[in-house]
C-alpha cells in the first residue's frame, strides 16, 4: 500500500497519552511510522477540518447470512457494510444455516475473510442448532478460533445447561454471550408491551421477559463463577441488576443496540416492519435512562445488532414480518446525532476498547511502530442515508432518507485503506 498521511487529526483514544492532541500520522506498509505535530506528506493524504482518528471501531454483534442465506448478506457484503460504517473488526453471530457449531464452520468464517481489511471473528454456537438443549464441542471450536460462545438471537432457556456452560467455559476463560428472553413470556409478542401496543392491538413483549432471565443468569453466575455478557439489553431494570452485580464483583458486561438509544415504541403506529426488532423498541422514558447507563459505564459497549432481512421477510403484515434491522452503516451517525450528555471519548471507548476487552482481543495502539488499525471520522459532517449507498444486500432500515450528523471518513487495517466517501 502506498504511504498515507492522516493530517492534523485529533486523536480520540482513552488508552493513549496522545488522547485529545492534534497530530499527523504517517502510515507506511500498514505501520504507523511517524506521529508529528507538524504536517507530513505522503502518496495519499486524508485531511479535513475537524478530523478525528481513533482505534479501529469494533462491532461485536453482527448477523450474516453466510453460510445458508447469502442472498441476505454474505461475508463480503458484511465487510463492505462494516467499512462503510467505520468498523475494522466485527464479530459474527452463529445463527447461520448450518450454524457455526463445528471447528470446520469456524475455520470457514476465518478462512473466507482472511485477506480482508475487516477482521471477522466468529462467535460459535453454545448449543447444537441453537436449540438450548445440548452443548456443542466448545473446546474444539475454541482451539479453531471461536472468540465467544452464544446461541446468538436465541435465548438460553435451560437453566441447568447455562450452569454447565459457565463451568465448562472457565478453564478456557471462555466468554458466554446471552440474549436474555423468557420465550414463554414473549411468545407471540410483536412490540414493547405498553400503551402503544394496546392502542395498536398488537401483543406486547414485556420487559419482564428480559429482566427475569437477567436476574436468573446473574444468580447462576454468582453460584458458578465465570463470566457473562448480556447482549442488546432493553430494560432499565435489567441494567439495575447488572450494575448491582458489577458492584458485587461479578464478571458481567452488557451492550445496547444503537437504535435503542434513538427510536421508541410510539413510532410503530406507522406499522413500519423495519421497526420490528427483538428485543423491541422501548419507551421514550426508557431511552433517557439508557443514556444515563451509557454515561456511567453500566452499558459497556454499543453495537449495531445488524440483522439483514429481505423484502420477502419484511414486506408483510406486521405480525407476520421477521424481526431485525440492518445497522452497521448507521451506528455512529445515530449515536453522534442524538447524544447530548456523553463525552465523545466515552462513546468511542464503547466502539473500540470495550468490545475488545470483553472478547479478550488484543487492543490496537496508536504509537510509532504499531500496526495501523484506525478509523478516521468527522463528528460535524451532515449526511443522509440513501438506499443506493447501502453496502448490505438488504435495506431493512427505517433510516433511509434521514439526516445524520457524524460519520467515518476512512478505515485502515491489515495494510489496506478504504475511504468511505
């Protein structure tokens, strides 16, 4: 790759002594060769007013259709969407066909994406066919490169299996990722249970469905030891439980989907199936509380919860449509546009440092001699998402035509550069 200079950019990286300073970075052959207060020159120059640079962003909750449903998203389109959104690393869920539940399937993901700018990390199935009934060959998949274990979009409903999984994962320091949902309480639910669901005549999904599983899982974690990460949390009460568990010294973390910090359940009066997600959009009051938990660190990471669905799955009556929206390309724009209370460095930490720490992945470094794994971004740039520029194969998002403020400008990793614009 030709030499590159990121010129006069503010470094946003809480792990670096250069955090908050304006520097120019010279990258040659994928390595940061020089960091200077002076302007530097190179074959390619990335510059602009108010430019910022951070460690490469990471999304730890991405669904792909590869293998089995490549028409929704394959590994190549997922990587393209990730780069468009500013991500240099993504972790993919095991809900494929067949699931990522053998060492061969783990190696397939890693092998097919080996030469990409985006590092694609497989999360392996905890149970066979993600049914929650029988554990997979965890040790084999861990040895092959699975970074965590989960049933992805499916809940772990079997309490004894959860207990055994936590015990089984401890010798390898394995990370368990949980989708907290009592499938009996949520059965047939279409949206958040509340005033809006009653007015629309749609069966609601109560927050209790999530809370009761979070409370159960924390009790089992306290009994067994180990560690749990709760994915896309959507209940303030769940977050209270998690905050208290952290104070008691339990090894527990959680994330929230970016759209949960922006969208509320009253928007479903449009019956737009792109707003149908699981867990469902909650109330405006809940959103205010979510931001407080982002700010105080209870919410460790922010994710896209990217779930591509084609028109045959979405252009249906609301109660017949599948759950999920794409999100890789809009995470930062959404958060930056609607954030009024949280310091930018905290937001970037939740997109860079926290996901890697949770999954025990080596953290990139912004210093001379280090590999360049960087995201260059502009917090002031206003833009509108168009269907034409979406890199995912699906366009199930409510944000087409919406104005956002802030987006990635370029990503660098594995001796490769991609400009977003």
